[in-house]
C-alpha cells in the first residue's frame, strides 16, 4: 500500500496551506497521534486559513486551490495518518523487515528460538502461539530436560529445546548453577544425583522441574518423584550438613554414600498421572502445554470455528469486525470475577485457548449466572458471543452462551417425532439442539401429519450420549431415531 512520510505531510500543508514550519509540525504530531478534534480544526485552517492566536495561515483557497480539491487533499492525508512515518523510521523498518523475513525463511528453527526467548518472563501466551506455529510447520519443540536444557530456549539437532528460565520459580541464578554443575561434573545420573549436587535448590524449584517433565528422560514417573522429592531433599540437606561439620558415616568411609542415598528412598510403585493431569501440570509451571495439547483430539471441530489468534489480532479491516457474532472453541485457562459497578451481581473475565492462541472472554452477570458451571478452569467449551474491539485494549469476546466442546465425528440425520403444534416443546427442543453443535442434521417430524422439516434452518448437532439421553427423556425413545 501507500506510505505517507511525515515530512510529506509537513511539505503539503506548508506549500498548499501557507503554514509555518512550526505549525506544520503541530499538524504532523496531531495526525500521527490521531487527535481527531485537532485535525478537524486544522482541516478548516488548511482550507480557509486563520489568524487565530496571532499566527497567520493563508489557507489553500487563498493560494488558488479550489475548496473541493483542498478538502480532498487534507482528507487523504488523514486517511493515511496511521501509516505516516518519518523517513528514517521507514528506512529502518524496511531493513529490519527484510532481514527478519530472510532469517525466518532460511533459518526457521533459529529464528523461532529467538522469538520465544524474547518473550520469556513477559508473555507466555505469545510463546504458546509460537509453539503451536512450530508444530504446524513440523518444527519439534522438545520438553525441558535437566541434562539437555540451557537457561533459555536453544537449538538442538534441528529442534527447539525448552529452556529452564521459562519454568515458574526457576531463577536465572539457578539455571546458571544447573548448567555449571553439569559442565563441571558431567550429566546427572538420576533424580537423586541431581538433588545431591544442587545445594541451592529449594522445594518449589524441584516441584516445578518435576511437573515440567525435566526428569522424564530418566525413566521415572512424575507421580513417583512428586511422592518422594520432599523426603529426598531433606536427606540430601542432612548429608550436606554432616559433611560441612566434618561428620562422616560408615558409608562415607566405605566410599558408597551414593548407593546409600539411593537405597534410602526407593521409588514407590505407583502409576503415572493420566495425560490430562500431566498437561495441566505443564500449564501450571510453564504457562503452556509442551508434551502435547488437550485439544489435539478436537482439531476437526475447532477448524470449523473462529480461531483465537484471528480474533485477538483482528482490527476490523479483515474477516472479523467489531460487534460481529462469533463462535470459538477451546479450553478455559483462567477465570476471575469482579462485582459490577452497580453492585448487582458478579461478572467474569476468562481466558480461552485453542490450538492457535488465546483471547479474553467477558461474561456479564446475567450470562455468568447462567454459565458459571461451564466457565471453569480446564473446561473444554464452545463459546458464542460478540467480538469487542477497542483501540487501547486487547480484543475480547462478550459471551452470550457456552456449550460443551465434544467430538463430532459422526454424520447423518437425527429424526425427532413430536407434536409440532406444541410451541413450548418445539422451543425447548430447539434450545437444546443449539447446546450440542456438530455434524448431524436434525429433522423434525410432526406426529400427526408425518410432515418433516429441518430444525432451525438446517442446524447440525453432536449426538453425544448425554444429548441422546436428554432427547429420549423429553420425547420418548420411540420418537428419537439416529440414522
């Protein structure tokens, strides 16, 4: 598109409107900051001139330009105000854009690693977007590992290795200690070796490392380590105190203290946590899901809905506009409530994440009262609402309703036989159908006339066991047929 340089704006108002250099700079600043009231006033000055405040401006009309042309020129400058750069900025942006595009094309793994590192400690939501971007393009993002991770994200054999610094409660000093110990005395043999060699570790750090999966490569289960890490750290601490005071055990003298320490705390024979629990732990300590994603099995369903990344990035110029009705799906990753200013009830703010990114949801009291049992952490949902755009804030979705996100692999037709003259029942059925979106077409059959029609302009549903049980209860099993 066109680029209007700020210098050009100043030149236009000076030569066509008779502005001084100082007043032209005021117009430039007002335009770049989108001060509409100032620009509207300057529009009049540019066209007709002014002597306000003792400063004379000829105006374009007085300089021989017809009123319509002068107005058109000024309006065109205002239209491009959001694109106005000074030349030095524009040149720097162009060079940076070219270099960035080159690196992204020819060094994608290194480029994405640097991108992730730039958001450590700032915006884990952005890192989550980059992780999903990498997965979609075949770039592996490897989980953190005590024997392989560096302080930050790093390149490892064509993949990206998760860094220690992106794990909650792991400070820069601790990441340096882990790396230095590993370099000086070799890789950690097992979990107990790591505990013994980490004299600056505390329980919160170790718990975070376990939940992040840092010891998974040592053939131990996170459930096992979470059961004994407290005891293991206490034993290691006692051993260090004995060494510091010069006390020695029988095993120390025999040179078998490592064996004794391992034998003292056997790993319990317990099953690993289920996959969703493991992923929730990762989200808790890293802000993202790293070894998988709880929504991968719902990819087909989510592809039919608006994506969080599209909605959050929309500025009204593309596919989505302000106040547009949208449907999106994902997993709820945070929820907070606050009283409304009127004092009549609570409203909720939540974050929903899909496979592309995140966006904030806002539910006003009436909606929150109806949907509070669905707007809970780790719940997988479909949300319908309106996209809300504001220049000074991130985009949000104002919630109208929330439904369960379920697999909709089935296709076909569902026939529901009922009395079509019973308007209350028809409305109840239609309401229930909207709560279970999917791929199966619904046909309503009038019990008296046998006349068939598609429900609510051809809506499709997901005939989950829960939905079918509700239909059977409302209409009777003999009146519910899935083909």
